[in-house]
C-alpha cells in the first residue's frame, strides 16, 4: 500500500470516495503498518490516542466503504464481531480466542474436498476457513 498522502488521495478518488481529512487520516492509520487485522473499535482507539477526533460511525463507514471497493477484506467471526484485513488476497485464518487476534493461513495450506453444491439460484462467492485456537 502506498505510503504518501497524495497516493491515499488518489486511492480514495479511484474508489469514488471523497478524500476528506478524516478518511485520509483513517486510511493512513489502517495501512501504515502493512498487513494487519483490526476492528472498528481498535482503529477508533488508535485515532483517539494520537490526539485526533473521529466518530466511531465514521470509522465503521470508512471501513465498510474500503471493503466494498476491495481495499479491505471483512472477516466475520460472529454476527456482531468483524475484523478488517488489509491482506485482500485469498487466505484463511486462525482465530486466537485468548488474545482475540487473527493469524493468516496461506490459501494453499488448506485442502478442501467435497464442497456441497449451493442451493438453486445461488453460487459460492467465497470460502474462508477460520480455525479457532486457544492455549493448551
């Protein structure tokens, strides 16, 4: 991901998103550390901790917009628990139940066999495996 503010502006414009000050600040914070998994609350805290002001709603909206244009990948653990992944390539995850963190699993490390056919008028859009782990 680009590291210069002008590149973020270009990225947002290409995604048909207005490059507001808040969006630029959020996108810079999201991508400045390379591949990572974060949720809206964590990102909101990061922004507040650096002395900036942004509403949690703006954080959610920005994450959802970036996901809808393919710049982030949403990983849903439960109906009320989602993470956003800066690595948009096809891959799977370990979910560490103790630390509430995701760990990437390369796509080719999991072999699938016998995938059921989807219902009539439906197609498989994605397969993502999440393996929960905890301490021994």
